[in-house]
């Protein structure tokens, strides 16, 4: 059974622990063995934490034997993106700028997860300082896509996705500023949840753009996403038993989201929309012209904040950075403080307009990524290709970030393609109920 454990959902592992069929210590030992022996581990994990993992697992096993489990995921092992602080273990955010950085305290979401009994297997590779949707990082490591080992995994939570897709963890915890949970989840045929900004604590998370940074899980089921969000929030999971598509009204956003779709993502999205309609959802296609103007604000609101956050560290040692990422950060210095304030005033107006325009819908649908995972070698060798693919990769997901929405990506059934469901800010419970029904329809 131990090999089967590697491919079970986190929720099923939790149920197995509660029934006494899965021993948390044996489960963690099996994952650590797989991490130790897997040929791609060095490309996925920045560092494993076996001592911490085994200590947490044995404590969970003791609780299980006494019937004192703390949560539905007590004893389940997960990985953490290398921007979440872990006490006594390096947290370097995929950058040589932070080499040797060892925090003395866990991030708030790590503490909450540990209090719920989750086991920390280690830290996963990521795009440098989380500023790319591709997952290419020649500085510390570029995780592979599960469907093509020569392609990138998607970023910036690249190792988080790969750790789950390759059976090295039951779930991965990532962050999403412009698509960094949803893109790697989609490209690796996983579920990815982007929470609303402010829903989960960023305390102890290395920032990119604090105004947009969010925490979210990459996992094998919508139920897993719900349980992991609750564990990191320190709250009770939402009740998903009554999730249904019958009577729901959904909008497909055409403006911006369908403009540059390539063949496989287009087929996957069309197939998924058809399945949702067959399950009872009423779906309408609509154009929202202001979306194009909103997307044009991206270089200002993302770039200026990212550069302002990291300027001093970057300019003190620019040669330590991957040149493509350095270039992206430095793009933010082209804007004044007045530009930044004006852009945010426009964005706030557009957010209010969006909520008015979509008030009659339960959710909005877009393809998660318009493209498939690009070849890693070509990205390194061709500067223009890197820039074009990175911008295209994030073109749909950043709509949700700019609008402040929560979003969930599900596999469409065509490899490395996803359909994203978006709901209003702080409506994760609604999103997850729709998501679990959509998951069943797509299966």
C-alpha cells in the first residue's frame, strides 16, 4: 500500500489516518524515501527537512493512536514553496540575493498548518523572487513539467506543482501574485487555488508585490484545496457537500482571455465548458472592453511595486540575478510615484465596475493559460521567446489578480491545460462549492 499512498489525495490520506489504515510516520518515511531516490528531486526540492518531517509525523501518529487528531489532514505530508519562512531552515526565494538566509520563526501559514498537524517535507524550487510565470530558474533550479521533462513546470510555484505531480508530496503550498499557483497547477494537471488577497496571512512570506501576493495550495482535488486553505487559515473547512452546477449562471470572459489561445488550451477549454453546460450550468459569452485597458496597467502596478520592494537588494548585487528576472524588476523603475497612484485609482474604479457587471453571475470562466509549457533550453537561449512566452503565460491569470478575485483552476482532460473559475473577493466558499461540482463534471 505504501506506493499507493504517494498518489492518493491529501483528504483520502487523512481519512486513512483517521481509520487507522495509514500510519503518519510510515507515510512520511515513504515520501522521504521517494524524495531521496527520485532522479528529478534536485530539480524539484531546494532542500528536504527530514528531521522536522519525522518529528511531526511521529507526533501525528501518537495523536492518531489516541483518537486526538487535530484536523482532517493531521499527519499528511506537504511541501512548501521556498518563500515561506521555516524556522532553522534556509528560505531563499530562489535567489542568490538571499543565499544563506535562515529565519528563526515559521511563517504564519506554516505555523497554522503545523497546528493542524500537517507534516513539512521541505522547500521547493521557484522562479527567482517569484517574478515569472514560467518556472525557469538557472540560479537555483528549474523543475520539470510532468508531461514533458524538457519543458518548464510553470511559475512561480514550479517546484510546488512538480512535487505533487511526481508523487513527492501529497500537496504543495505556493503563492500567487499574477498566476503563480494556477499556471503550474494547470501545466501539471493539478488543482490550484488562488485565494483573495488578505484571506491568508503573508506574515513570514518573502514578498514580491504585497498588494497582490496571495497564498494557495496545489493539489489533487478540490476537497484538498478546501482543507488546505482551512488549515492555513486556522479555521473550519467549508461544507462542500451541496456543491452543484444545476441552476448556476456562468460567464465566459472573451476580452483578453480568448485572444491568443493556442490549439490545445482552446480545445481543452471548449471541452470543459461543454461538460459544465451538460452538468446544468447556464453559460454566456461576453466581452468587457475595459479589461484591455486594465491589463495595460500591469507594468505599472506590478512592476513599480516589485522594483520598489527589491530595489536596494537588487542594485547592491545585480550580477547575482538571472538576467531575465533582473530585466523584469528594472522595468518597474520607469514609473513615477504619480504614475503608480494614478494607475491604482483607475484599477480601483475597474474593480468596482467588474463587480457591477458580473453581479448576476455565479462565476466567470477563462482558460487558465493560453499556451503549453515552453521548452526550457529555448527559453534560456532566446530572449525574445522568453519575454513573449512569459507575458502570454500570465495574460489570463493576472486578470483575476488585477480584479482582486479568488480563482480555481481544474484540469480540462487535455494534458497541461486548465479551466479557471473566478468568483468575487472573499467568496472562496462559493468558488469551492462550484469547483467540486465542476470537478465531478470534468471527470
